[in-house]
């Protein structure tokens, strides 16, 4: 979805900050020139996703599966579309946790769907195999 460039204000900016995924730029030069300003407010999406996952883990431990799932779903939504290798592994862990929640709720199809997504992202995710 095109937006205004955060640096020059031009319409139709399509490049996003890869760190926070919330600010648009029309060129790499605009992004570079705006970084000094933007870095003060930029939040690493991976860190935010890990925090949401941690909150989900806390609710899972307390037995509040619905709230755990809500936090895991938020974590999934925070990851960018194009994932780095470590982000794929981390997002795979979130999907594996979601699969476990669905198993607890006896939502078998949802459990299989989430486990499959976890394995697509990280074929070495042993938790998703069980």
C-alpha cells in the first residue's frame, strides 16, 4: 500500500523500514537521510514479537490458553513479510506454541495448520513435529 515518504513527503512510497515495518520511503537515499531522525522512534519488530511471545508463554503457563493465543497471534502479525533466517526460526517457534495451545483446546485442525506453518519456517523445529 503506497504511502507518503517519511523523508521527502513524496506520494507513492513503497519501501518500508525493515526494522519497524511502519515507515515508508520512496528511495534508499531518503531512508538513509531520514535514519538519524527515525532511529529515535524505530522499534525492532523482532524484539516486539519476542515480547508478545513471552507474554503468550506467561499466559500459557497460567493455563489461560485463549489469552496466550491472542499474544501469539499478535507476535506473528509483528514479523515483516520478508523474514531473515533468525526471524523465520523465531516465527516458527511462535507457530509451534500456537499449535500447542490448539492441542490443549482440542482444536485439531488449527493445531495441524500451525504446526505445518512452524515447519515451513523452520524444518528443524522438533516441537512442531509432535
